[in-house]
């Protein structure tokens, strides 16, 4: 109930403050699944929650738990904290438990917010979780949120946002030891899938790794034009 109440409040606020639209809603798979998105703004968590029908538990960096208000709010939504400097087995168990209970897990695979909105290299934790869980992975690109509330901003600004959902990716469930090569390969695939959903101005400056480029080519993925961030309808209900 608290999750639905928060989503309603954010929906009302975004309709007034942030003209956003969602494309590709039909790609959302049934729960459980993992949604992997880029991260460039403090507004990204509510934007992802508004874009999906599923209830999403987000993996938040442990540093946020130091802020009492933020800690209580995140936990009240069913989300949880993860240590980024080591393999956090407690967070892994929590994520697997949420999935087993029919939730979606939200992961910002860059590990931190991008300063300029460009996609940063993905950390390997998202791929590790996906291979342990063996559930579909939904790539999601948030275009333009870095203009709303970029890193360091205290107050939100008004700017258009486009949220794109890509086709879900089938990921095998692996028990036992996970090889570094397998985790790196899936990390590159997820990065390529998210990059393909972002406008040109948010593409990574570095070239994609060979596995990522090959995955994008096989999937027919290409980055949308930068002009795709034109002013969208404020309802946020477009598919």
C-alpha cells in the first residue's frame, strides 16, 4: 500500500513538473524480472517505478543509509541497500527473496550517477545477480533525466524525459561457480542493450566492448537520434 501511495504522489508531481513519456511498455515481462537502467539523476528511481506495472525493489548504495530519512523511505518501499566495495551476499539473498515473492528488482548497473548523462561502464554486480536468478532482464533507458536533477543539484528543474523499455533478455540460471568471462560477457550485453535505448548525447564516449557491439548488431539495436527528446506529452501514458 505504501508503495502504491508513493507512486501516486510521484505521478501527480511529475505530471506538473516533468513532462515525460514511456515507450515500449509492451516489453515489460511478467514478474519476476530484473530491470537494468542507466542512472543520471536523483529522479531516476521514481521514473522507473512510474514506467513499470510491476512493484520494483531497488538496490540502493549503502552510503544512502546514513541519511535517516532516506533510509526509512527506501526500506518502506521494500528496497534495500548494497555494499559496492565488495561481494554483498546479504544483498544478493535479499534480491533473490524479493524475486521469489513476485517482485521486480531495479538495478542501476553503472553503480553511481553519471555527471553529464552519458552512459558509464557497467559494474558486474547486475550480471552476477541475473545469472544467479535466471529471470528475464528488462533493459530500460532514461533519456533526459540528467537535466532534471543532475548530480549535485538541490532542486529539480523542468525538462522533458523519455523512458524506453527494450525487449526482455533471457538469461540462464547458473549454479555453482560463475566464471569471470561469463559475467563480463553478460555485463557487456546489458550495457549494449541499455545504450541502444538512449539518445545520441547520452551514448558512452568510449567504444563498446567487442561482446557488447556484437550483441547490439545481432539484435538490430541502434541508438535513437538525439532529437527524440522533443517535448513529450505530460501524461506519461504513451506507449
